[in-house]
C-alpha cells in the first residue's frame, strides 16, 4: 500500500514539475532586430559540429503534453534540414531513451547527450531545445497562442543562424 502511494506521488510530482510549457525564467532575446528569433537564448559559445554540421537537439518525454504539441513540427523541420545536409538532428525521448529521428530504436540516451541536456537545462524540464550548442530554449515559445507556424519560424531563424555561423 505504501509503495503504491509513494509511486503515485512520484509520478504526480514528475508530471507537475518535470514538464514545462513556459520557461521558468525570463529569456534574454537572441536579438531585438525585427524578424530575429526572440525565444532562444545565446550561450555565447562556438557552434558544436558533428561531421562538419551543426547539431540540433530536442529533449522531451513520451508523456509531456507540451512536447507532444511541438514534436510533429520539430520532426518535420529537422528532417528537411537534415535531408539537405545542413544539420545533424536528434529528438531524445529521455524517459525511454529513443531518438525519434532515427529508424533504430535506441534503449538509452548517450551520456554525452544527457550531459548537454543538463548543461543547458540543469532543472531538466521539458521540452528543451539546444541548437548548435550556441542557442537554447526551455519550453515552447508559442504554445500559449497555439501557433505552431510561429514556433517553426523560430526554429528556422535559429537554424539559419547556426548554419551560417558554422
């Protein structure tokens, strides 16, 4: 009985505190120029590359409603940029360890990927986006407006920046 109650409390706390729609702190806009991304923060580092291409990551879970809202748009956008050879992209489901952007089903998120997740989001809330190790966002920027088109435009603006900077 006590184990079931403890387990239920643990699951409830993960659901309430582990998933976030909005950032837990105010973002400093990447750039105030009209048309520039406003939801991503700059980490002021060099672009991280794999095989000479900027690496883009999304960290999520299978149960997070905010992740479910943005995943299809993220997948479609990243597949396009990956297929053109501009980037390497990952969508890590941290609860099951799978990268949804690959055909094989992985069993765990590599330690190096988890280290990046923890570096950019020590609280490990989701969704978390890391674009080229230089720009990152915690939560969705336009979910409150239910506007996936704006979310995709933000992705594309940051993708353009990291591809140009690489």
